[in-house]
């Protein structure tokens, strides 16, 4: 199944839609009962609705195992690509962050500010707010100018911290309004950004604090791209999003300040069970190391272990040498790849429609690439890549053609 953007739906999304369909069937049947004179639901429509409603729970249940596996894989992947406190410190000390803060605190920024400089300032603030508050993307995308101005009216002069309230976000119905807190330095940076935001070139933009280069409201993908672009300038090569920053926050607080778990859960607007789902993997790893060591000590008294100082035999060295030449692993996928001019022009020509529409759905990229065996074979030979690695590299290259005009570096 695919969504409106023609990308494949996750199993969790399909289960959610089946549940919504089940509720809809119940609603329609109740409406028919209320509108009928006899008070009974009869006819083909009611019969079909009843049959569909009866099988929907089984359909959802049949996807439960796959859904759980998909969720576990996502947690493992996020843990492998986690953002450490050292990565955040590297960004905060980077030249990219320093220049952004210099522009935000400068009183001489002209209204002819370039889009690249504006996105740099915006990206830096998104990093600071994400790191300092660990909220979902929706809290940042729904942060309106009215929310900012209302909170500033209530701010106490000379206060060390300022708090902004955002009413519209994912769990507002169960956890109430979300709050963004900034310290005195971040408040000055945000005030400097709001001056830029009110320049005449942004007069027609939507009334949100954070907007795209096309003056529209930011989406979840836009925020992730902004965070990724910012961290990339400090040497962090993986994709960054609010979810990874939230999981990193949960991991650090649960490990270093376990007494603050409940407070953090309340601030992040989710349940304790939600936080524990991710942190349980971290605890399980620590427990695995301890149990593995205990098992070794139990079943091995140390007399049968290999001698670390003993030189390997000639035969074993020959075997290892043979293996090293016969089983060469494929080159790992890297986000920054050197493309030849010929291959770059071939990709641009082949995927011109994707560049024109500024869309790179992975399934369509793969299908288009496989439809041209000559190009596919040439890229495999020139770049020493196969399968999914090559598809991702092509996707990144296609994206770079239209992302460059928004201030992102080309691959």
C-alpha cells in the first residue's frame, strides 16, 4: 500500500487505517439505525458493513507480528545511529554554529539577507530548541508568531529563562499544551531571528516562526533536513531528526538521572511506557554484557583459552590471507560520494522529472534505475556499489540537484 506521496506505508500505518475503517463501519451502521423508521439495519449495505466489521480485527491481528518486528528494527537502527552528547558538543563548537550566532546577535544585518544565511540561522535555532527541549517535530512546526508574541508579553524583565506555550501538537488532547523553554542566551538568539523573520522579504510567509525557503510552513521532513544540514557541518554524517534527539535525551536522563524520569516524561508529552520502549534496549545491552561475562567465567576456568601471545601458525596465516582475497565485502554506503562528471550528467538526464518535481521517492528511484540496465551496470562498475547502497547513493545525488538552491551543499 502507498500513501498520497506514492511512498510505501509502514505496517503500523496500515494497522491504524484498518482500525479507523472499523470505527467508520460502526459509525455508519449506527447512523443507518437512527435514520431508519423500523430501527433496524437491513439491506445489502448493512450486510456488507457487518461482514467487513467482523473481519477487520483479524486483518489487524495478522499484521501485529510484522508491525512489532518493524518497530524493533527501527529502534535498533536508531540506537545504531544515535546522537551522543559529544556529537552535540561538536556541533555547538563548529564554525557553522558560531557564524549563525554572530548573525543572530548582530545589529547590522541588512534586509538583503540571503536565503542561505537565513536558513543557517533558522537551522541553528532548530538545533538549540530540539536539544534543549527534546520535543516532537510538530511542536516546532506549529510554533506561531502569535505564540511567540503572547509569551513575550508575559515575560518578566531580566528573567533567566523564557517559556513559550504551543497548543497544537500530536498529544495535546492527552497531555495538554507543550512548552518550549529557552535560557537568556537562546532568548537573545530567538529575538534576533524574529527580527530577520519580520523582514519585508518574508512578509508573505505563513504566520509560523520557522518557515521554509519558499515561505511555507515547515513539515517534518523539512525540520529533519534542516537538522541534518546543520550537524553535517560539524562532521556528523547520519541523518538527524527530532526522534533521534528525543531518544538520546531519554537514554542520557534515564541513565544519569533516573529520579527525573517522570519529570522528563511530563515535559516531553508522552507516557513512561513510550520512553521505556527505547531505553529498554540500552538496559538490555548492558545486561547482556554482564550475563555474557558471567557465562564465560562459569564454563571456562581459563585453562583452555587461546594464548594471546602465541604467534599464529603459517597455515592459519595462509588461510586468513586466502579468505581476505576471496571474500572482499562491498564498499559501504557513504553519504558523501565523489561523482564523475559523466555519471553526474547521466543521472541528471535520467532523473530530470524527479529534479523538476523536487521529489525522490526511493521506490520510484529504484524502479527508474533498474529500467535502464546499461546505466545501472555502468554505475555498479564505476562506483563499486550494488543493490540498495547504489539506490541510496543515486537518491542523494538527485536530491542534491534541487536542494543546492536552498543552501545545502552538493554531494
